[in-house]
């Protein structure tokens, strides 16, 4: 792998991880139609680590709030007690929301991954993803609700759909949040905060399987930086489109792409 190829993979990862188009689905299509054979496990881990850092940087304020919440035993008798208590509540909601997809991933993750070997299956999922996103305008009539255990569980169950290649994790969770009554800002922010424990769990599992990488440090670093920068840009794009009620535009893209994949077949 050359530095240019490494940077290209980083750009693809950073963009499709956050744009609601399914990074895993695009990777499967690239493998099938373009002969892309993938990369080493450790290289993939570096790219996922870069997108994780992008989320932590972009949402640093709520992340700091969660960290203060985790420090509640230390801060509860200080002037920061109220903020710490709110952060602890947010951390609990994130953990609660992560439970459904964690259970599904452990119990049926391998079976679902095997189904995803079929590009037609991926195409069908992309069509489903398109309809999910195209339903976003319907959520505008919903009464806005705060983050609570009911709304975050809706988001958590929606994240289970993201295990399927072709269905975007961010797209399904943001859409579910909007339909549950969350504001666009809350839906987007919570979706990407939920990304943190999800990717950390996947990262640790893959790290245990990793036995090293044939790529030198330059290749790993190039991919990391490319994914980080592209991820930050993608997050800005998603949150801006979400704020202006235009995130559903990506639904047209995945609907058309999925239909084309189904027509072309395997």
C-alpha cells in the first residue's frame, strides 16, 4: 500500500463513517465491483481510531460533560456538582442506548455478517436506508421531547439496524431520534456520542484479533490523518444539513445506488 492509497482509504472511511450512507456497505460494493481486497486489521483499527478522535474533538463540550459526570464521586460536593450530575445522567443514557446493539452484535453479529456477503442483500439494505432517511421530513410534526430513557432506547434499538451492511448507523439513529421527538441538534449529538462506546467496543474486539500490520508507520499515519480531517468535515456537513432539515437528501443517493446494485445483481 502506498501513502496515496492509504490517504484515499482514510478519506473514504472518514466520509462514509459519518455521512448516512453506510461505510460497511460501500466497502462491500468496492470489494465486489472494483476488486478491492481490503487492508490489514491494524490499519482498519487506525482508521476507526481516527474517526473516534474526530467525534471527541467535534463534540468536545458534551464529551467533557460526560467525563465530569463520571467524576461525580469526586465533584459531588463542589461547585460543579450540578453539571457533574447532568453529565452522569447523559453517560447513563448513552450506556442504556448502547445495550440493544451490543446484545444483537454478540448474539447474531456473525450471522448478519455472513448475510452481508451478498451484494444484492447490501443493495436491498441501501434501499431500506434510503426510505429511512426519506422519512425524516415526517418527523417535523412531532412534539419535541428531551433526552430521557424512552427516547434513547428508541435510538438504541435503531442502532441495531446499523449492524447490517448497507444501513447507516448514523442515519438510522438520527432518524429514530427525530421520530422519537428529539430536536435535530439533540438527535445528531446523541447519535455521535453513542458512536463512542460502540466503536470502542468494536475496536477492543478487533485489537484482540490483530497480530500486527505489514504497513509501515508512514502508511498508518497518513491514513489516520486523512480519516481524522475528513471525519471532522463530514461531521460538520451532517450537523449543518440536519439543522436545515436536508439530511434526507442522502436517502435519494442510497435509494438509487441500492436499486442499481439490485439490478446488476451479484
